[in-house]
C-alpha cells in the first residue's frame, strides 16, 4: 500500500522475528476478537474494523504489517494496538519503527489538550465543562474518553507519536489516566461535559480528587473516543449505577423519536437522581441502595414475555451486578449474546485503574 492511496493514510512496520508465523497467529487471535479476519491472495491475513485495515505478511526474517485508515486517528490507533501486542508477545527487545503516515514526533491525532471552563456539583457528581479545539471526531465512534490528569500545580508535557506508534512522553512522566463518558458534546462550541463521581475516599482516586479541586483555567489531556455505542433497534433495556448514569444520559439525549427505552437506574438515594430528557418514549425506574434496592432487584422483576422482539440490553455497572444480569439475560430471558452490551465499570473492593469488562 502507498503512503496515501485512494484518499486513505497508510504506514508499514517490519517486525524482525525468528518465528513470524507464530507471531502472526497470536496477533490474529487477539486483534481478531475485535476485527474481521480473512485470508487473501498470497496467503496474507487481512484484519478490518471501523479503524481501518491491517495486512499481515510473512516476510524473510520477520512479519510485515501494513496498516491503512481513512483518517489519522484510526491509523494511529492501529499502529499503537499492533505495537502493544507485538511487544506483549515477547518481541520486547526489538526496536519497532513505522514508516509512512504519522511520523515520529508528530502530535497524537486522538489527543486534545482541554481547559476547564466551568465546574458544578450535581448530587455526588462534579460536572466539568471542558473546552478544546477540533473536537469533531469525539462526537462519533464511542461514548467514552480517557482523561489524563496532571497533579495539582504540575505543568504537564503531553505525549507525541513515538517511533513504534505508541504515545511517547518527552519527560517520561505520564500522569494518571481514567476513563469517563462524554455526557454532552458541542462540536461547534468546542466543549464537552463530563460527570465525575466523588467517592467517599476520593482523595486516593486521581479522577475524583481532580474533579473536587478543578477550577476554570485548569488544563488536562483527553484521548479517544471509544466504546459504548448502541446498535440500531426499536427497543432498549438499560441498566446503570452512578458510573453508567452519564452514558445513559448521553444515549437518551441522542435517542430519536419513535424508539422505546426502559431504563433501570441504581443510586445511593434520591439525591443522585437527574433529569434525563429524550425524544424517545422512556420508562425510567430509579432504585436506591439505601432502601436495599439494587440493579439485580430490578432485573428480577422482568420476565421473558416482558421483552419486545429485537430488544438490545445495555448496561454499565459494578462487576457483580453485571454478572448477575448477564446470566439472567442468557438463562432466563433467553437472549442471544449479540443483543447484549453489558460492561462492568468498576469492581467492589478494587480501587483505581480502568477496570472494564464487556460481554
């Protein structure tokens, strides 16, 4: 592939390897979980997804990876994913260097520097309004972003594209990063709105600690977007605790008229309830842990006959609740896995990190 063929960007990586066939098989096994896999002429393997294409070719002394995408961000993600997996699979002593589009030292296409312009407290959430430039790509391709959170008073040096396609930090000091949902995005105004939950022990949680002290003028980083999109359907059943509530708010706000949505939402008490406007026909049930009600409680009230044909079940919640609802959806409701979009956003007893598991 050329550097820019048919309006698409392209880059190539040669990975020296004593066993390129095994390396290719492992890449296909892992990356293929999120991409379409096909054998093409000459025995090459082609991986395709919404990001773009990767062609894996066995070559003399190694494996050649040719990546192609319609935009710079898609290409950058492919390069980063491939490099991460190659290094994970025992090629860590190999110096990787991509050639083609997205040269080393250039800005990361999926990164934006964002400035806090407003902060407000909504129940146990801290709602931040962030402003940046060129946010069009963040309005599609997923609901979630990752915030890079420098310490108080720290002037952060942001990453650039490394030789291996992965983010390179000039001072070798990346800040803590946490995943959040874009509750609202206004591309024309260059603004996004993010609800950040304030935990009881938020002083030990980088995201919540930043949210509490955030003031207009503070600068953070943002990468993404990814994950969380809903398949097209006439009917949806949504489950969420506080961590999934911003995603539900975004999905309902963007849901067109004519759709039907039943949402079962769990919060600590009535203080965390929010107004959730939507053009769709909605039935919202609020459950409060203080009263002993949980998402599993709400799910247990639903029988197979209550679910319309073709319903999509989405959820963002704690891991134990996700497992219970997933098992009920499969064993009791009789739904196929392709109609489920259930994710755990956190795990009880496990602090920090980006815990996330999908079904």
